[in-house]
């Protein structure tokens, strides 16, 4: 999951740091969809823009080799309710 996005972040990390210093970027596929001051802003945008599709949110200063896991998500305990639209 998110292998393509993680690879993109790893390969373009220097460029992303130059273009968006200190920001949280959203990567969807091989595309940077946006850069935001906070992780909350990035996650909100990603949820509105991509819904239930996968997207990567990373701070450009974060090393590419750091793995972040969400146990509740990995174990299937955290689920989205697609019957309710995401709102601002």
C-alpha cells in the first residue's frame, strides 16, 4: 500500500524540500497534490479530494525511510463510513 507514493517521496525528497520547506505534502500516485502548513490541513484536503482512495501525507523534512504505522488501521479496526460525505 502506498508503495508508488513512498518511492516518489524518496526519489524527489530534495526537490520537495527546496520547493516546500517545512510543509506537509500530499502525494497521490506520482503527483504532488498540494503542500500545507499543518498535517491536519493536508489530511482534510486529501479526504475531500481523494475520498477513500489512498494518498500519502509527509512532512518534507521527514526522512523517507521512516515508517509510520497506524495499528488500528492495519488491524482493520479503523474504518471509513462511505455513506457520509466528507465536509470542511
